[in-house]
C-alpha cells in the first residue's frame, strides 16, 4: 500500500514538509509506503498540466492521499490551489473512495480556513476523510519550531496511525467481498432560468 502526500508549499523542506514527514513515519511503521510530491512554484510557472499528469500516475499506484499546505493570507497557497483545481478535475477517476486527509501549517493563524478549502476537494470527490485527535495543523515559522509544537506533532502521528488503520480496514473489506458503491451520474441543478 502507498499514500501520496502533496506538499503545497513553495518551500520543499519547510514546515509543511516537516508535518507530512511526521505522518509518513507512522505510515511507514505500519508497512505503508509514502511519497511526498512537492508542488512548489511550478504550478504557477506554466507547468501545472505536466505536474498534474505525473501526480495522477502516482495516484493510480496509491491507496490514500494527504494534502498539506502552509497558510498564505488565511488560505492555502496559490500554488496548491492551482494544482488541486486541475488535479481533482482531471484525476477524479483515480481519487474516488480513496481515504484522504488535509493538513495545514502556520506561523500563527488561518489554519481552519485553510483546512476548510482543502477538505472541500476531498469531499467533492467522494474521498473518505481520515481524522485525528485535534485539528490537523502544526505551528511554527521554521521546521525546528514545528517540532516544538508537541500537540501538533502528536496530531500528525495520530493522523498517520488512523490513515494506516482505515487503509487496512478497506483492504480487509475488499478481501471479504465488500463492494464499493457504484458511481452515479451526478445531477446538476441550475437555479438560474
């Protein structure tokens, strides 16, 4: 099993990466492979379509997804939003029913607004949300400060353990013959006449 982790920060090895790496430790301890896919500035430098295709291929080989973003102006990074808009539009067939979670990193505030935006991508795509024991966020201005956020780090560890458990439950269910719900044609109601 594998979980794809999307790092929506401009900084490849910053606070968001640190939080994702802590989750990866728990998944790896449970025998689940992880890969951190860095979005960075390429998403707004004309390379978003290439990146999306690479991520879709990686998602085909993954059973779960975790999206991480720093807080920029009380919202996810513009880079990750540009990426996710394309990724969820083009990759819906490989995302449906795969467990997912969103995390945020911040110096101080804006995390709940960021999580709200990120979770909407997951919910719209019929991805079961994996929870933890508090809001999935870490605080710090640099990775060493994130590591001092003991509550945030514990929250990442619990998220990793819960993701591993959900993935194993789904695998056991499939082996027992539990079938995935059929995809329905989406009804779209337009309120403007």
